[in-house]
């Protein structure tokens, strides 16, 4: 997944934790855009046509459509063309490719380019889907539900706790109880003046006056959507949005730790 992940549980056999790791690795391999053989890459390669998809991918694609609605269009999985334009064509461990920013465009409305029905999905011709943080939040929620009480799943900053767990949050520590948390940031995954978080309104890396947002919500996916939306809204719109959607939040701008 190109990020640090952890899985902690109380009173669970070691074999269950290993199975949880296997589950995450398997889903990540299907949802990645960096492997041409992944289920998501095959869906993107079949743009313009209906394609059979697994139940898991169908669920994540539906989650992406829900995230688009919840974020007023700011969390838009249809940013793949812009990701490619900024040179994020492969994992950052391999290094970014040459950017072609002149090819970046505002992302189309997701419901206009992504359709999902029972066992099938279609991406519009010329469009492409990048599930990114949506997939991480969804997987964290899914694995936590499978493991049951007294566990915490952290997939690259998208976190879901079952039971009570202390979690670092901004510059303090909170006790999560059957809740999720997520951080959206432009401080990592940077190369030169570019970073990975695309503003779908411009098709370019976001420059909103906020550099990092953390949020607590009922689940990891919901927290991911809130944090990213708030970062894209910037310092003027983020507080009101977080007050309406988050259980707790932290906003970081330039100069904050």
C-alpha cells in the first residue's frame, strides 16, 4: 500500500492477526492503480464498457459515490487523470515520473463518470478512478468489524477502533471508543513543489492554506472523507464543516507541528 499499517488486538489469537494482514494485502492488491493486473486497473482499462466486479470493489466504488455526495464533490475519485499529469504514475518508492501539468483538468462530477450496479461497474470513456484514501478507510472499517471487540486497525493514518484505545491526535491524545479517525495531509508524499492531494476543482495539487487535518467520526471512512473535505475547504470553510460532521478535529496550517 506504500504506507505504514498496524493491527492491534486484545485477546485475539496471533493467527487471526495474520489473517487480517492477509486480508488487507489481498484487498489492497485488487484496489491499487499501480498494478495493471489489479481489479481497479482493469476497470479503468475497460472505460466505456460495463465490467464484472467483485463484491468488495463494488462496495468501495459505492463508498466513493457516497463520499462525493458527503463532501459536496470535493472528495472525487475521478482524479486519476490529474494524478498521472502530476507524475504520480507509480509508487513513490520508485520515484515520481515527469509531470505534465498542462494536461491536468478539473475532475468531472463522479456520478457522471462512474456507474455501479449489481456485480458490475462502468467508468466513462476518457475517465479514470483512483480510490486512494477511500479504499484505506473502507478497509480499516471492514477489518475492524471482522476482528470484533478490542482491536484497532491503522492503515496509513485511516484508523478504526473497536473498544477503547488512546490515539495521538494533532498535538494531544484522545480516547477513541468504537470510532474512527483519519488524517489528510499535504506534508507527506511530496516531490519538489508537488504533492499527491488533488483539488478536483482545479485538477492540481491543493493549495488551500491548510496543510493537515485530523478528524474523528463514527468510522474510519467517514473520518477520511471529513478530513480531506476540510483540508480542501481551507481555513475559512473547514471549521464549520467539521463542526457539522466530525466528533473532534484538528486543523494544521503552515508553521504548525
